[in-house]
C-alpha cells in the first residue's frame, strides 16, 4: 500500500487531506444569490429549473441572503441607483466569493439601454470572475460558467481547453468571457 493512500496523523499530510476536502466541498456547493433585473433573470430561472438542473453542478441552493451566498449571478440591467445596493450585497457575501456577469446588460450596459442611468458594466463596482456574453445568453452558457469556476477552484483547465478549441472563450488577464452556449444533454 502506498503512503499517499493511508490517512496519517502527520500534520503535513493531514492538512493536505483537509485542504482537499474543503476544496472539493467548495467546488460542488456554490450557493448563488441571483440579481435578476431583466430578461436575463428569466434565463437564470430556466437554469435552476428541472430542465437544465443546476444541481448537477452543485449550484441549486439559491440563497436570498448575502450572508449565506458565495456566488453572485448578476443577470440584467444595473442602474446607477442600484449600484450601491449591489456593492453592499457583494460586501456582505461570505468569503471566498465569486461573481458571474450574465448577459450584455450586466457586462457592458448594452447598447440598447445606453442612457445616463444605466451602469456600463458591473465591473465598475465589483470584481467579476466570469462574463457570459449574449442578449440574453442561453442557459447552457451559465452552466459552462459555473463549470469553469469549478475547474478554476480545482486548478484544472479542461473546460477552458474545450471552450478554447470551440472558439467560445476569451481570456484577457483576470477577465474571462464565455460566448454562446451549446445544448447540454
């Protein structure tokens, strides 16, 4: 039997074992708080319904209290008046926390609603981990964004390589944009 297969009381091995369990738990138990303000909010509702079944990715436990959530999904137009509230909700979320900008309005303010009152992207007030492009994006694209975050937590790159080979991911520095979304069966 190999030494790595045995659970020992050695501090370094035990810490590594516990770290692996915590990492696995984070990967498979996102607790999202949805901020759905427009048509993208309806697409988000489709993701957590039985047809797309976000529970396969461990993200079905939707929380409406920021203190119980660790994944914010901003789906829809954010106005300047709402920006302070969105920032406050993000600050109250549990650490570590992640943000998905779902749709053109949340990501860039969208050209349709380009007025003085619309915020030109939520990245002006909170850090965004993954941008999902589209107006509105397909529900599968959000599932791919969740899968991307899971693999990012695990330190893997399979979903990144898959999306890159299909020409559906753009990465610039810390920003990641997922394009489209194909039907998941």
